[in-house]
């Protein structure tokens, strides 16, 4: 018997060839589409594998080179721009600290003593100020900021703020800063012994969180708000817009304002022997009467107004802190200041600050209080006129009003 399987297989092959010939382009298209999809899937899976450490890729922890001290310094262009950079940089405290400069802890107990306050590397921090009239709680505010932020605050220096000169030139070396730690200048020595070791550090070194000042804002501070009382053009433009080539910069500042009646009494005590500690600097009751005292009140209440008005001229770069609100709610006001400065302490550190709010250098128990025998009706009228004038200026510029209801003689004016 002869089988017909051969002829049947030949017929199948002829039909297959005919199908392929007819649909060859469609089949080729499907083939290449499938290949391209397969290649894409393979590449996608490889990218995932190479991204995660332990699956074939390099660990980012070891692939990133730690910054050198030079990496942390601002470039010359950045220094010229100063606060106009408006850049938020989040770095751990350990990345900013200069280990060759001293550090200290503000907390006396072992549990909190591990939190220390340091100097930053030269040029690592932006320039900033803590501005206030004399005897307005400046030292206590500095303590709160240093304890919470872990960074020292600088005292005023002649070559910086008081000279009213734009910081220029190269950054000081660590050796230069170490030598300044051994200098002594009167009251700054008293504060340094109390723990404020950065009293003679220049603000231009940018090793401090901010710099204390009782002086007017430097003339080179660039105003960056059209609400500024000075520097605005007829068209509403700001001082910076009118002078685009001005070498100055915005200079962020915390403006601390206190009831002037109490500040004036404290300042009068201070003038006895220039001691920052009230216990060592108490004026006799006779110092708060007579023509000399009246002239003192007239002169320094005007200075209280003008100083606050000057620093508040740039609302965009100034944080107003009322001393009375700081006393009533230190946690809230301290958090506002830290956020303004771009600092975010750990919750454990903030708990320690709240446990040790007083610090070691806050005056209390004033022997002379604002009473009618200290400020007669005419003096009350003069000072309150300036309080109300400043309050209107601040509100008009967008600041929160002063807590005037907590000021002396409020219910008598």
C-alpha cells in the first residue's frame, strides 16, 4: 500500500509559504514590535536594580563625597549677594561646626548636657542681626537661641556693625578667630564669663547664628519691601530696584521691642557702672527724679522709637518679636525666631530648652518700677506718644501690633 502522507505534507507547506508571502510585512511588524517591547522591559528592570543599594547599584551613602571646609564656604559671588540668595539649605549641625573652636553646653543637668553650642565654620552661615534698644531682653533672647539652635550668637564689634561698613575681604582663618577669643573689652568680658563666648567675633566671619546690635541698621542694608518708609520711589519701587548695583544686601534681622518705660529704668541702672547684671548695677532712687532724669527719658525714648523704626523699614527681612510676648509664651516666640533663621532643632533639644528657660543671665526683681513717682504725667504723655507712633508705623508696614495693653500706664493714658 502506498501512503499519501507525502503529498498531504507538501500541500501544507505550500499553503504556509503562501500565507507567509501574503502577510510577510504584517508579521515582520509584529516581530519587531515584540522585540522592542522586550528590550524596553529589560532596560527598565536593569535601571531599578542599579538604583537600589544591595541590588547591584552603589550605595548613595558611600558614593557621595563628604564636604570639605572649603565646600561649606560661600563663593565670592554668593558673599556679594548675601541674604538676597533666598535659598533654604538643610544641613545637620555636625556639617556646620568648626571643631577647632570651643563649644559649651548651656544645660547643667547630665541628661541635657549632651546638647552643646558651637561656632560654625567661617563663611558657613548667612549674616543676620538681633536688633533692640538697650535693656530689652537681648541677652536672654540670645541664650534661648543659642541653647535651641546649638550655634553661638556674636556680640557687636567696631570693625563690623559699629563702623557701619559693608563686610568685604577674605574670611578670617580659624587661627585668627582663636586669637580673638582671648581678647577682652569691658562688658563683653562680663558676658563671656557668663557663657557668651562669641562677644568679640566679627559678624563678617559668619560663624554665628546672628549678631547682637543696639545700633541703627547699617547704611548698606538693602531694603526689599515697598512698604519701607525710606528708600521707596515715587512709583512704589524699592530701594534695591532703584539702585540695582548697590553692593549691600538685605541683612535679615530679628527686631526685639520692649515696653520703653521698663527699658529706660533698666538702662538708668546700667549707667551706674555699666554692668549687664542688675544686681551689680543699681542706681539710687535719686537717679529717677529731677531735670537730668527728665532729659534722660526725653532723649532715650526718642532713640527707642527711631531705632525700631529704622530696623522695621524692611518688613520682608525683619521679624518683630515683642519682649512681653516672649515672656508670656517663650516656646511660641522662640519657634518663630528659629523658623525665621531657618533652624529646626530636635524635639529632645527643645524639651531641654523649655526645662531651662531662665538660663544664667536673666535679670529679675527690679528695685525701681514704672510708677507715677518715677514718670510724672508729662513724661508718661511723651513716652506714650512715641509708643503709639511706633505701633502705627509697624501696623502700616504689615507687622503685628505691639502688645501695648501690657505696657506701663496703659490704663491711665
